C-alpha cells in the first residue's frame, strides 16, 4: 500500500465500497438528549431519524477525538503506507477537518488533510476518486492535483421538508430570516465551497419533488450520481425511477448521515453529482 485513504462517516460511502477500496472511516459523534452515539455503530440511521422529532432538546454533533485520527494514521503507516490522504467534510460546516489537521501535524508531510468543501457523497465521490487513483500507484502529489480539478465538477443539492432543523443549527445565517414565512415551505439548497445556499422554495411536497427533478436535469450530462434521503427511502427510489438516467456507474440510494440529519431533519431528499 503506497497511499492510505482516510475519511469520516459524513462521506456516506456505501460499506461495500469502503471495503472494496480499503478506505478508513472515522465515525462522527451524535448527541441526543445528552447521550453520545457513534455514527453507524451505536445507532442506526433509521432509528436516529425516527427519534429526531421527539427529542427533548435538539440533536447536536461532536467531533471525534484527535487520538482517533492519530491511531488510524499510525496503523496505516505500520501497514506500509508511504503517505496518507485524509479527506473530510467542509471545514465551514464541521470541526472534523480541523481536528484531523491537528492530528496530522505529528506525522509531518506524510499526511495530507484535505477540505472537501462538501458533504455526504459530495465527499464520498472525492474519496473514491482518490482511492482509485491510489490503486493505480499515482503519487500523493498527482492525486492531490486530480482532486483539485475533480472538486470543481461536484454538485450537491437538497430539498428540505422543513426549515426548522437548519434554523436550530445556527450554522446558516439566512435561515433565521423570514422564518415565519419559510417554515411552511419546502426549501431547496445547494452546498457550494462549504457554504449552504438558498436555491428557492415550493409550497407543497409534490411540487417540490417535481421542481427538484428539474433542478437535477438542468445540471447537464452527469458522470456519477448518488441520491441521499433522511428516512424518505420510498421518495428517494421514486426519484431515481423518475429521473431515468443511464449513467456509466451505479446510482447509489442511501440514508444520509445523522450529522447532516441534525440540520436537515426527516423527509429530506438530496443528490450528489459528478458533472461530465
């Protein structure tokens, strides 16, 4: 193994692909009513979304400890890695990137910590691209150059069933404006360069899903696509069927990480796309 690949659980990479490409995943921490859960280990995503509306206090997230990152980096070097690429959720949306960067300092220039500027499979596609490049024996420098251009082809869009959770998070400044009017609509957002942008709204869920399909088609020719949802699996599969896309790679449908769900809430839909 020349290059080790590390990410965090917000990347939403399907487990079979994690195993296939020898990716190491650092789980994020979810806090619900004062109790901490390890993402993907202590609580399933379905259970998280089912409990979310009934919590006494809003769910929050916590960054994994620096020691967790250092342990994974050390093990990869012991297994023969010459360098490590560690790709993480947008630094503007989470403290995970900064923790990984501090953890990497004791390894000198052998560990490269990369801000994906994205989330969910917007990170995942970057991680998979890095893993495939590493399998071709490319140097860390060449993979970094490839990722820099690859990032520019990624788009992440979402349809929120409610604005309540993103308002509670306090991470999005515009979400507190006109809150009375916006709470009753379905909201569209895009994650671009680590920022959450308001992309419009619709009055009903049916109209929102139809508009969401239009937004996806307007992206143009796609190379890869993933459909994410927050416990809205039936709608996600229906969206996949309605889009009727013929892509060279399988389209993954997945329940998004609770780290996203704490800000999106249940019944959200999203996509991560790699443009041709």
